[in-house]
């Protein structure tokens, strides 16, 4: 299946029709809160299904639900997400730099998000690529253990209903993005820091960004400890608990920590910000075997 078959037909469809369309192509979907990105089902993208009866039942119950699609091998789709928040936003500039470096060639389709950002769709790579988030670059990668909200999903911006809309389809060769090379280009991995507290200079926003960037560089077995350490440092540098969730939550999800573990770890750090992280990584931070369903082909070719 090509990108035109995948995305172009949904422009005139209802949300229920679009969900059924994706499922008919073998792409698993799941319902999200109307006007939002939060899943309505208990296990989020893990509950995604391409079963027509299940999809029909979901959208009969929630006819205004947005359409979520898991990224990676489950759907055959990987997405580069360009954010436009901030003043000035860093996402578009990061996209331009990476494009000039030849790291973003091969996209199959581009979708404009309600906020004015960009979702660039790529065929999933043969080798699994996990999701990650770059707060510094405001450019994220959605692969294994990630998901996107797909057209014609919508949200309210300044009192108006705005939908995700197809912007462009590729006319040249389509190929997977090299997510590891892209991340290294945008955020060269910092040298591993010690677990000891150290002062961070600059404004609170600058200190928060540096701590979040450090967390992005943590590898397997260090993620939970790293999140605890980063949360302690934010607490010591004056960030509130909501600010810590906002700064570290998306990064922690991007490096593979589950939401419940993220919340527990950050809250624990804020109760005892002067302590050191636990010696042993939690089970949630250890490598977990990923399923790659052999019966689902790639959506984009």
C-alpha cells in the first residue's frame, strides 16, 4: 500500500469512517479523547486493533474519538514530529538543519497538525527503532513504543476546531529514516555525568532544558535512575512538581519508561530531593522484548 491509499481518502471521512479505513488496510487503531491525544482505552496504543468489529464498537461508543495509530512494526509507519511551540520555535529550524544534512530524505507523506506543526510519515525500518524525544531540538521520533494521532483527528485551537490534514505526498523514492543518526545529529550524546548533584547556571528554563537533555542520553539499565537523578536536580534548582512532569515526562516516555513508573519516580524524587538514586534499576528500566507481528506488512512502500 502506498501513502496515497493510506492518507488521501480520509480527508472527507468522519472519524469513525477514517478509523475503519485504516483498519481495512491492516493498520491497527485505537480511540483517543475527543479533541486530545490521550487514549480512551486502558493500555493505550498497546490495545490498538485492526479488527473491524472492535474498531466499529469503539467508535460507536465514542463517535467523536480521535484516531490513534501505534508507530513502528505494528503499523509499518514511523513519524518525525516537528513541534512549533516556543518563541521562537526550534522545531522548524531543526527540521531544516537535518534536511540539509540529508537525514530526513525519504518521507512518504507530510501532515500538518492542528498547532501548525508537522508529522512526516516514513515507512518503518526493517530493524526496530524505538521512539525518542528531543526537547532541545523540538523534534521527536515516533517508532516502536510510540503513537501518533492521525487525520482527520481534530482539536480546538483558539476556540476553533482544527483537524490534522494531509499536506503533501512524496513524488520520489520513499525510505525509512535513520532515527539513530538523526538523534545524534540533533543531540550529540553528552558524556555520562556522575550521580552527584552539581549546580546548573542560567535561568530556570535553561537549567531545566540541560537536565532534560542529559536524561535523553541515558541508556538501557540507567533510565529509571537517570529520571530520579534529573528530578532531584530540578527540585533543587527550583522547578515545581508540575514543571518537572512537563519537562521530564515526555523525555522519559521517549527513552522507554512507562507512564506509571515515570510518575512514581518523579514524585519520589520530589519527596526526597537530596537523596541519591537507588542502586538497582527497576524492572521497568530493563530491556523488554518487543513483538514485531509478522502478519502485518508495511503500510508505506
